[in-house]
C-alpha cells in the first residue's frame, strides 16, 4: 500500500530531512519524491510505501501534521485509496 504526502510552505533549510526522518521513524519507505521552490515558496510531494509501517496509519498522519505545524508548513498525508478516489473522473 502507498500514501501521498504533500508539503507546502515557506522555504527553509531541512524540510526534506525532517519529513524523511519521520518516515524513517515509522518504517515508511519513500519511493518517489518531487520538490520545487518558487521564489520563497516550497512545495513537495512524496509517494511512500506503508506496507511495513510500525504504527497505525492514523498515528503517522498525526505525526506528519504535527511536524508541519511545528515548522509553519502544511503537511497532508493521504492513503492511496482516498487519493485515487478523489481523482477519478
């Protein structure tokens, strides 16, 4: 199973590192990542594997959201089933 994580906010040093560390804490594997900086605005999307996650998915989602709040970022984590359902025509 996979999930999609989006991160947006003002650019700062270490955003990718901090998000990656939380993924590692939960045994979540990053399989694809795309990030860009437009002037001072940071945007990143990660596709992660959650097959071996070490805690309930909801705990991981909350932890990523807390990371965002602590760093003035918006971090949203969505299970692939929900993501796919939202983007079907």
